[in-house]
C-alpha cells in the first residue's frame, strides 16, 4: 500500500499553475532547481490526471536510472508501474519501438526536458498530436540561441536557489574556488579548442588536466576543506575519473570511479554502497549530473571545466539536498566555474533562455594581465597553499548575498542594467515589460501608465490597477483607477475615476488620502499626516498620541521613538534607565521590513530588538541587523536568551577594551600637549600647541598648563580646571583654583572654605 506523500506549498503552487496553464496551452515546461522535488510534482500531476479519467500517461526519460527513479516515485503515489494507464519509458527504447506502439497517450511528461530538442524527443509532438505535454527541468537553457518555444508554449518558474535555501528547503553551502592567478586557472585559460556543442573539447581538457600535479591539487583541496567527508567528484573523461579514484585510493581515501562503461549491475552496487556510507567518494563522468538522489552528500568537487550553465548547476545542485545532521554542503571548485557563472545562487533569467533571447553558455574570465599566454605543462607548476580561496561560507551566505558583500564576477551575458521599458504585442494590442531584449513579462496589460527604474504602474486585463516589479511580480493592486504616476520621494499618485488623488508610499505600500509631509531624522524618514507620524516600513508604525519631534532621537543608524502607548510583549526585567526599554520603538536605517521594539541596549551601544512576531535581532552601527532567533516556543526562547547573554558579555568586554585603548591614546595625547601655551584672540583666551587648538579662545583667562592640566576662568572670578585636550574636569564655578603636584587641585569656595580634589 502506498504511503501518502504530502507536497510542500511551493510544489502545490507549481502544480496549480500548471493546470491553469493547460487551460490555454497544450505544452508547458516547468523549471525547478535541482533537489526541490520535480519528480514529486511529476508524480502528483500524473496521479491527478489519471484520477480525473483524462486518459493514459507516458513518462519519458533519457537514462535507465531516471526511469527507475520515476517508477519508484510514482509508486509512492499509489501508481504501480504495471498500471496500464501510466508507462515510464526510456527515449532510446521508444525511438526503436514506435511501430510496436499502437495506442497514444493523452499526456506526455518529459523528465530533464532541457534534452527535448534532440531529434529522438522532437518526434513525440508529431507522433502524439492529441496529447498534452509537460517538461520538467532545473535548467531550461541551451548553449545556442535555439530556445524551446517551438516545443513548449510557456514556462512556469519557481523560486531561485537562494530562495529555497533561505526558506530551508535546500542546504546552504561553503564555496571554495581556485584563485584567479592560481596554477589551475592558468591551465584552464590555455584551453582553446571547442567541441560541437560549443563547450571545451574533451580531448584537450584531458591532455591538459589529466596529469599527476593537477590530480594532486584536487586531492589537496579535499584534504584541506572536506577531510573525512562524503562526496562526489565530476571528472573530464573516463581516464581522468579512474586516475583520480586511483590516486585518492593511494592516499587512503575509499574512492571509486563510475562511468558509461561501468556495467549496470556494478554501477547499482557501487551507488548503494555509497549511499550506505561504505564508499566515501564517487568519481564520475556525467553519470550523476541528473537525477542522482543522495541527500547526505557533504561535498561536491568540480574537476571538469565547462561553459555550460546547465552542467554547472546540475553538478553543484547534487550537494544541496537537505539531510538530517547535514549543516551545509562544501562546493569545491577546482576549475574556476565561479568566475564563469558566479555562485549557484545567481538569479537567472530563465524566461529569456527559454525563448532563446539568451544562451546557457558561459564565457571564460580573461587572463590576468601580465601573466603568460600559454602553459607548457601542468608538471611545471608547483602547488601553493594560496591556490584556493573561500568565496563564501554557509553561515553568512544569505546575509552576504542580500547585503552584496560577496564580490560576484559578472556571469555570462551580464552587462550594465538596461532601462525597464514597455513593449506591445501587435496581435493582441496588450503590453508587457522588458529590459533590452529580455522580456520581463508577456503581453498581458491593457495599459502601462508609468515606469520608474525598478517598477511599472499598469492596468491588468480585468481593469484593476497595480505595481509590477522588475522581475514581473505584482507588488500592489487595487480595484480600479483612472491614472497612476510616479512622483518624488518614492510616492505613486493614484487618481480615481472621480478625479480624487491618493498617494501610495512605495516603501510601505500604505495609501494616504492627502500627501504626507516628510520628516527627516538623519538618514531616516518618517511621514507626518495631520498630527500622526508613520514609519515607511512594510509593517507600519503609527503614533496617534500627538507626538512631537522631541520624542524622536536620532542615533545615526537608527532612530528611537518614545511612545508610552506602544504595547509590546515584555521579556525579562529592566534594572536601570540604560536597560529600560518599555515604550521605546526603533526604526533602522535602510530597513523597510518593519519597525522594532527595543529589548536591551548593550555596553557597546548596539541594540537587541524584536518585531511583532517575536523575532530577535542584534543591531550594530555599520553592520545592519543580524537575526538571533524567535521566542515562539519555550525552547526557542531559551536559545535566544543564551545568545543575547553571549552578545551582552562580549559587548561589555569589547567596551572595556575600547575604553582602555581610548584612554591610552588620550594619555599619550595629554603627554604630547604638556607644552601647550595660552593664546589670545581679541579679548578672549584659549590654549594651543603649534597650530592645533585644544581649548578654543572663548574664556576670560587661561593659565599655562601644570602637567596635563590648566586653570581656566570662564567669567570674572569663576575658575575651573581643564585637561590640556579641552576636557572639563572641574566646572568653572570657584573664585580660585590651585593645581598642585600629582593631580591634586585645591578649590576655594565663595565662603572661603577650601576643598581638595584628585584629578583623573
């Protein structure tokens, strides 16, 4: 009996969009990254199709392993491979047995559909004229500009790899790459010949890289970055794979090579041993680029140069499946693919590649200026410890991408971002959006009212109006309007059918009947409408208590608002004013997600804040916010408190260290200023050394320094003591002061009494 399998919400969404697309189109392609469950979507679609009594289904794959995988998955959905309604076929077998097939399916599903342009696949459309088609692939791209639109009518895309990692459906990764001036990169830069598909020629790659020094460098990188871990290596050729496995074995690593000549029974036994942990490393030649499912792979080593985006993402994706106990995958790029394509998390324009506007072909990075143009042989190059570099680590991958801290190379066709423009379909008269030749959307809008750099104001086919972002997503929508126009300061003016104008804040997406006044506090803006202040964040803070600007404090990278009406869950106990945070709201610079409640101020002036969903963040000057955790459960709350305690102790320690360092520097400066002299400007006195003024000339009298201190008279008979750097140590309130030895000062009060003070 089949065990019920539940789809994730994103898989349900893809399936729903597919059936909707089939209402208008015969042939649909779906793009989902490697490891996100394309085969489960396939099986769920097939189950629903045959349950509805729509006819028979053929599932087509190009390798026996993929056929077996599809049969296993559909069985989990209650469909036996002996069920006459569903057949799983290898395309090679089908191409030899067309004359034996009398009946034709109602649905043809093509797994790894980026192969569908091959002649053996193309005949499916002619041979099955009454069938619907579904193609599934992680990479709807080709090395040339032929696209897929002559086979598939439309493309449905899912989130990118970064989105799946961020939502916890794919594993994060460490990315290790050879340096641009490394020995291996120079060898790869020497490759000149191309194969029939436009990729590097196999023979030349094998001649240059299938040598002992290069293989030694491959092993050294695993030993350094993935010692004792389980992984897959992608090799150039059968000889290269076997040479790698042999050398790894000589170093004590349990490694085996698998290629197209490995007998099927042996291949199956080796794969099962690998999955069971009996084999540490599988070295393969294009065997595990598609359909290989082993979630606990801990590293992927790329030892085969390629200009194919599809090969790159298929290989990198083998290690991104989630597995219990697996914190991250290590991607070891020994052939410089990072400098050709960027990280696997790059947001690719699949629509343009699907339509043939762009290719899935990378272009190698140029050689380093001044380096030799040719390399005689790899044996002439020695191993350097610095040949590899960590591009990004898994623990800061997403934050580094969002804050653009990773120096990404310009992958493939990347160029200066072109202007967002409208285009019109002559046949329908509808409008779409594009950047250069890249179509962001299809022709689906009645009107495009206005365009700014990253969004467009449009009228949809149902006469509703809205905003579209530069990836084609709907940001905001309303029922109807007469006109829309972008204005200054990130506002959209929306004119209703009656002529009334309202104003949409493009940051918060909140609408105002009257245009609000902008109040700036440093780099942070609030909006004021009447007596009410509003934040420009998606989760809007509203102050309805006739607040004045005196209640708003500018702290450079954030503002603090005192609002005793601000209700928020209170955690812990406040012991003094520095820790008392009740009634304080915080808005961060360049953060348009939400406003925050202040939980704690740390000694280094950083903050612990939390939002309305009890998510806690650490906010430090120049570092933005860092997620700590959520207090949604008691267990989570304990983890959050422990992390906050660690941050608090570290902040206190860092504060003491910085204070000690600041005091040390101050004492050095004080020693340097012992010889400063009073000077007069007009009728006032100050103190300076050379051209540097330490006490400005605003005082009635300044006496020559005694050590590090000097007496200063502010007004008649009002003396005090300053340090020579201008720091006020004794307020100028006394008729007389005398500075003695060892920093002891005698002050005479108005009553004539004397008091002794020890100066710091």
